[in-house]
């Protein structure tokens, strides 16, 4: 059975264990998941991918222009 939802979730967190757990859980539910360890690639991901939802840690280091 193919459990694909065809919606992409971008997860941004500076803790790799959290990223791995969230990616595993959401992928298992059929979501396409993209992960970033910091905010430096978020803008590129938004330009390149059709993101449905962004999950981001509130206390990440801010990269200029990402506020």
C-alpha cells in the first residue's frame, strides 16, 4: 500500500536527533520531508520546493534576512 500524501514539510531544527525523529514520523504518514539543520538553506528550499508546511524551532540562530 502506497501511503503518499504528496505534501512537503520543511523541518528546521539544530538538533539532528529531533530532525531524524520528525522526518521518520512524517515520512511514515506519507509526507515528503525536507530537513535543514539551520536557517541558512531555508530561503533556497522555499524557492526550489513546493512547501506545504514549515516546522521550525523558535530559538534558532537567525541568519541575516531570515527574520
